[in-house]
C-alpha cells in the first residue's frame, strides 16, 4: 500500500530490475524520459492527421502526444494476451462499426433467455450491465448537492436555528451547508436558463409579429414598433444572427436544458430504476441494455473508442489498445452518478474479468463514499487497475473535493490501483495543460491528451470532444497495452510504470483557472509528467526481462 504519493514515487529511483519470477509486488524503477526537442518547432498537423494528434511523438512530430506509433513498432514480433477493459460510463453504442468487433461477451450467459445462467445476479448480462434501469431511454438525474439539499429542505425551510430543538441543531447546520452550496451551484444555471428562455421568447415573438416561420434580417430591420419588449426581442435576434446564430442547434440545446434535472429538487431519478439507492444490499436492479438511449448518450461511446476502437480496419480511428475487448457498464446518468451504482459497477467489472477499468466521471459530493472505497479495495484484491478522470473544473483537487478518489484525507492513499488523470492540449508551450483540467501535486497522478480528441459517437459517427474524460481513456489504453504484452505485472506495477515512464515537461505553464498565473508543470501532478506509450512498454519490458 502506498502511504504518501511523493515519498513513494521517490523510492522507485533506487529500485533494481528483477526477474519475472519474483516480480508480482516489487517496486517499479524510473527511467530517463526527457526528450530532446531543442530543434523542434511548435507546429500543427493536417485535419485528418490531427484526428490522431494524441498518438504523435514530441521529438519527431513536434506534438506532445503519447508516441503510440513508436510503441507499436516496439511491439512488432511480440504476442499479447486479450485484456478485458471495463468502461463505467453512460450508454455505449456497442453496435458502432468501430466497436462491434471488439466486444466482451459473457461466455456463461445465454442471450435473451431471461435466465441468470451464470448465477452472478444479473440476468442476460451478455455485454455488461446497466445500473440505470430503463430500456432504451436516457437517464436524467440531479446533482448530488441537489439530492442532499432536498433531503433536508422540507424539514427546515423557512426556519432559523432558534426555531429548532437541541436535538435537531446538528442536522440544521448540515441543512444550511447544503443550502448554501446548492444555491451557489445553481446560480449560473438559473442565469443561463433565463437567457435561453429570453432567446426562445424573442424568436417566437418576431415570428408572431412577422406572421411567418422564416425571415431575413431585412424583414426585422423594416419593422416599426413602439413596443419596448418587441424592440428588445428584435434586437436580440438581429444580434445573434450577425454572430452566426444557428436556430436549429439552439433549439436542440435549449430542449436538452429544459429536460435537465440537475437542480430539480422534486425529481425522482430512481423511479425508472426501482431500487433503494441508500441501501447497498439492494443489488438486484437494472438490466442488460448497455446502449441506453443511442440518440442522447454519446459520452460512453466516445470514451470507449479512444481505448479500443478497432485498429487497422480502414474506418474511423485507431484505438490505443489492440488485444482488448470492451465490457460495457452503464452507471453514469445525465447528472451526478450515485455512489451505490459506482460501487456495484466496479465490483461487477472486477468479478467478470476486467483488468483495466476506465472511470470518466466525478462529482463534488459523495454521501456514501465508503461504499466506493470498499469497492476500490475489492478491485485491488482482484488486481484491477482503475483509471479515473481528474475532472473539468480548473481546480486544485489537493484542496477541493472530487469524488471518487483513492484517499480519505487527500494525503494517504487507501489502495495502489487507481490512476487519476489530468488533461493536456496539443500545444507544447505554456498552454500545455488544458484550461479546464483539474490538477493536484498529490491527487492527480499524470497528464494525458484531452483536447480535441477524435473518437466514436453513436450511429457510426465520429467527433472531437474535450475533457479529462478523454484523457483518462488514453491512459487506460496504454495500461491495456502493458497488461496485454506483460501480463506478469500487477495493477500497481502498471500504474507506476505509466507514471514513471512519462515524458518530463521542463517548463512553466499556465495554471488551469489561475487567471494567467504560471507554475512549473511538475507541480500539477504527482509524477510531473505526461504519459508516453512507448516509454511505458520499454520500462515494462525491462521490468519483466531485464537487459537481456
């Protein structure tokens, strides 16, 4: 078990290489990972090539990618084992042309017979499991702070501390804390919704005034009215159109936000699930529909493609890992995930053979965090590596809350099988850290490409997304490669191979959310490095084979 990250990493510098016969729990050595880029220029690559910028090599391409092409050259002539990769996320389009050939299937389950053939508690879990219930529907949810505030609101709303009994004062303090946090969190959402509703009213107002659905700027400029409200609406529509406003895209976004339940204090997101979310022993719920609502859930599909989209099939993209199959575990709704779902999803993946699990989700409140801690410990016992996105709030998570994580106090880790990943851009300069990425010298382990990442989305389509949600699966892909070609290595060893073999970035960079302040890149994570697939494989090879 690792106690303090910075100390434990330092220990690796004195480690020696050992034979694979005694390798299981030995420490991982470091390696020289500085790259000579003295003659390199900050550059860009063409649109088609840019789709795989994350796979580039800094020294040869001037792009701070993961050296994936170089990694596969290193693997030539080597044979790897198939690795089951669990993706705990939203719905995943397992019918996608670039994913359908790399799916894990439960060998003991007979599809569609309505029987729990393997007696694991999950009926017809052929491709994984859906903890969000429903059959082909989206899964809206509140934010966790909304659920926490709603729990106390009816009991204490309108009261002061003087109004409650001595026995209730402790609960009242909790209520006030949640109320303050809820109001602060919901403020921007309320302002945004007011703006969206005004734009909607403006378009409806001018259409009614003109008596037609389609119109030109000239039509609006010709209107003469003394009505102040109509004048404001016309001005709004003209201003938006002058900035390239797309009405169809607006209404798609607006209708999505109208359905957003993040701050809805009365919404019951579990009605469709039918379980007891505060009872960890209530485990028989959900179904085998891992796709969810194909038209509304692209996140999980995008994440999955980054890791293991079919390589060399001539379509779409090349995932980071070969020799990998996708286990789909749907547990992330449109809103904050439930601690219970996360805990059970981790256990499901571990029990069914996953050796790497990607978790591109997170939240600021976790009332049942111990359930998740227990599940993470269980995964460690099963030798499962968990790769987790650091979050997109531009905050220092050594100070700010971010769940799930592998530490109860942000200092001591309870396990050594979790990798937390920050996001970086393709700019090899002060803009290297993604502006949105969370960071932390104790609680973010490493950085990986997470800006303009090209991958699969539902219905055989592709898109570029930003987020630590994209950086995490890049790392999960590298971990999968290492576990495939060097199965002797434990989850802990793979974690530290990835951290210790990363490319060292020796420059000051802009701190995400730091309003122009800079710091040395090494201060933003435990390792102070960005991941490198080639270096990781070289180090893994030395761990297993020594210098022979």
